[in-house]
């Protein structure tokens, strides 16, 4: 009963948001060539292959269906409403998804939990092979948007923007940046030249951004002219990563990099000299007795540090559905929100992406880790009734971590 | 053809026999040596022999021959372009609408390898997808502002790739007219020659039963993960499913592999497996992604000795099968 009530409540809140903000839901470019998809509250099914002639039709459809999530295709089609095989693919925007799921973060995702599908046991810990209570093997994952995760995602996004700007030459105008509404950021590139790239070409872009398949020998470290700090592209990144690694790596990290013992002690003894060496030709020829194999391992570490952690599948998929800007994320009640690439540094998802800023709601929290909303820290909560501002309450409700009790609307 | 005032219907005319012969020779060379010689004949023969050869190959309707011929013509172009100067290469690149520029001297100076041209990365990517050497990977290429640096020789190589794609496209057209006998007879003869050659080249058929011992490390890992119910990514499932199907495993057995998965649904799994097997939807039977794609998506667990020699998990499987076979006494080569 309570569960249904909670779902109806969320849906009603979403309806209210779309009633008040319908005009802010910005249809994508080349509107009539995109496929739209809607995740429905009740059936939890995806309504796909929808196409619209104009923004009006789209908005009135949105208001009638009231979905939990709204997506559109990065692809352009002749006939977006047809089945996949008959759509007539014309091209697709180049998209990047940076999600905390793909980044090792300092918080170690301690806030994430699993629920056993069989007995309903929920624990906030790494998912086990089998449920300790009933032995079940099927789980639901519950992940949380945490400030540390989102800070890591932001750093990766800024690295990505740097690569797209300097190496690929995309202008800041061509890059559309948005907070995803949950645990990361999206970057879209709408540019004629990239539109027709196939999935293999996009895979090469992924490999470039992540530094995958980088062959150290092709970066001339064995010759006199090794990578220098002011070099452009991956050459410069190798230098920066190597600088950082040789300066900061602990003995443990150097051992983990599989370096020879002699190399490790040389690095530790000569740290100051190494730092000095970057003013000229770098350390490549300086450390006597460190051979190419060990340098290659150092470069691998450097690349790992400079690599941008993106979701490889999203970028290589030329039929991808992606959340529409200014629509709500069904798992958080936050909105996907666009920003200028220069504004990302000061962007705060827990302030800038809030969709519900009025009122207070009382909810019964089953289990929630500590979380943040509008500059305030809440929780952790376990089996307790709490009164929360709407945005915080909506996060718990959408996550399934709380059930609805009553709503006390602000008297304004 | 129009400019040469050549009519297809007149090709039976003996005065064109030298052109037809050269056209046939081009294809024969492609079949036998995988390249087309530069040709010593006069331009009157050499130039029209190319479109005629294209017509002949198109008439064979054999996709493998088409691919081989396009590749051979591209090799011919490469050996010609290699000797041309920058100016000429630039002109050829313009024909294909490449966004190409002569490299600026300052930019070239900062390179250790000399760079003669810069090419927009989209043109670069479209023409390197078949080139597997690591120097062609974009990540190993000096790129600034969307412009990839190329030496003259590299530019010639990429132009040859462009030619290959161009010829393949030409070969793909359906011939709507009845071709003269002089052409069809030759096309038929070439097709027979190719088939007899290919018979020798063709690798052994896949065995009926899936041989687990011949799985590459990536597929072995995915295959072992499936029954433990551990989560396999979407692309991992696709790779495993298409691999198993192509190794000859019956659909029912493939579906069973996924049963323990935490989100298993028989209906969905059956639908997807049948789709990949080509029993549904577009009727395309899918093959697994090649090695470098698996690497991008983090599915490659690291290479073994055989991996280093192949670029595709199915190629690994075939190779390993051969090794296993030669090791079993029954099929050991006779002394």
C-alpha cells in the first residue's frame, strides 16, 4: 500500500514539475530526426521509437504520459518512429558519459548498497556472490550521488574538455556540457564532421581519450628527445604523468608498477634531480641503468594518471538514447542541467540541479547513507521518521530508501 | 567511358580486345598475387581497362573477389603515389575532399618524425580503420587542434585506403544491363580461377562441437563468469553470445549459459540470442567484436602467445583448434 502511495506521490511531484517548467524542457536540435523514449512509472517499461513533428506535440505528449525519465537519440534518422532496422540512420552526435561508476573514487563508494531480490536483505557493502541470509544470487544495486564521487566525475570531465578542446580542436560552442542528474556529466558534440563517424572510428576516439593502446616506444623516450612538460597532446601528458608519478609515488606504488628494485631505489634517491631535469630534457636519459622496459612501465603509470575515465559503451554506440536536458532523473528527482564548459568548476549539483525547492515532507526512511542537499548534510538514517526539505525527501523516495507519510506544503 | 567514346555494347568488337585483355589481367593479378601491376601499355589501353575490370568483377557477384580486387588496386595506387611529390598528393587529396594542409614548419620542427601534412582527424579515422599497426592508432599520432600529422608516405598510404573504399563502392553496384559475351565469358573464367584459389586458401570448417580448450582467454573468462551468476556487461554478453553461436554451439545451450545470471529472463535472453544468431530481426548473424574493440571495453584479460598473432577471437579459436588437432594422434600428419 505504502509503496503504491509512494510511487503515486513521486509521479504527482513529477507532474507538478512538468506543469510548471514545461517550457524549459528544451527539445534537441534536428528535432524531427530524433527518436524519443520515455520510461513509464507504472509498468517500468520503456516507450520507444517515438517521433515528433514539433516541440508543441512533444510537450503535450510529455504532459500526458508523465514519465519518470525522458530520453532522445544521439542519432539522426530518416524515420525515427520505425523499428531499428528501418529507421534509416543518417548520423549521430559524438557523446561522452562520465559516471562515477567508472571512476575509482576516494570514497570507495561506501554509500552504495545491494538488495537481495529473493529475501529483500539490504546491506551497504560490496555485493557478495551469494546473499548471506538466504543464499540468493540475484541483487538490485543501489548507488548514491555523493559529493566525493561527483567531484571525481567533475575532474574527469574537465580533463575530457581539455582533450576535446586542445587535441580535437572542438570549440567551446560545439561542446554541450550537462550534469546528468545522478552521478556524472555528459558532453555532446554536435558537429557536421563527426556526425557520420562509425562505431569503429568512435572507438578510436575513446582509445585516444583514455590513452588505450598508447605505444610508449612511439613517443621517442629512447631517443634524446623524450616527452617534455610543455609538449602538446599525449606527448605532454606522458611528461606530466611521469613527472607526477616519479615525484609522488610511494615505494609501494613503485613496486606495484612492477619496476626493478634498482630502478625503485634510483627514483627514490634522485627525486630532486629528477624534478630539476624537467627544466631541460627530462629524466629519460638521466637515470643510469634504467632500461626501456622499466621506462615503459613508468609511462604506463603516467598514462593511467592522465587517462580520462569515460563510459566506453556510450561513445561507441551510434544509436544511443540519452537523457533530455531539463527533464528529471527518476532515480534522484534532480534534473539534467546544461552549463557552459567554463562554468563546470563552480557547478554544484546539490544546489544547481535541484528541481523541487519548496516545502517539507515527512518520510519513513528505511535505510539511507549520509547524503548532501542544498549545502546541508543529512543522515545516515535507519528505520526512522524524518522531516526533510522536498529535494532531500525526493532523493530518498526516488531511491526507494524511504516511504511517504504526509506532505506539509509551505504556506507562502 | 563517355569521354573515351566507348560503348559497353561494342566491347565484343575485336578492336577493344587489348583493353579487355588488360582488364582481365588486372583481375587475374589481383587473384594470384593480391596486387595489380602498374601496366606498361599505352594510356588508351590502361585507362579504360580499369572501369572494364570493375564491371567484370561486379559481374562475378562474389563479395570476396570484390574485396580482393579493391585491395589490389589500392596497392597499385599506393606504389604510384609514393613516388609523387607533396603538391601532387595534395591535389589527389583534394579530389576526395580531404581537409588537408601542408604542415607548418614550426609544427614540423617540434616533431621528431618529420611531418609533411596535417589531416583533419575525421578524414584520418575514416581511412585508418583497416590499418592495424599501432602507429596508425590515433592515440599514437601527433594531433593538435583536430589535425593529425602525417608524413608524405603516410598520406600516400591513406589515399590508397580511400581508393580501396572507392573501388569497393563501385564494385557494389548492380549491373542493370545485359553485358556483352566478351565480358561475361571472362568474368566467369575469373570467378572459377578465384574459387579454385580460394579453396586452397580457405581454412578448415568449424567442427560441429564447441571445443572449450580452444577458447581465447577473453571468452574463457566470460564463459566461466556466466554460470557463477556474476554480472557481465552488455558488450561482454554480446561478445560471448556471438562467439558461442559462431563456434557452433546450439542456441538452447547458449541460453542455458546465462540462466544463473542475476537478471536472467528466459524470454529476453532467448530473444537476444536468437537475434544475434540471425533468426530474428535483420536476419544478420553477428560475429563477436574484434580484439581491439574488446580491449577498449575492458574485456580483454591480457594476451597469450596465440593472441599476439591474431586480431579476432574467432581467428584465435580456429588457430587453436588446428593446434589441438595436430597434437591428437588420429589426425597427425603422415610421415
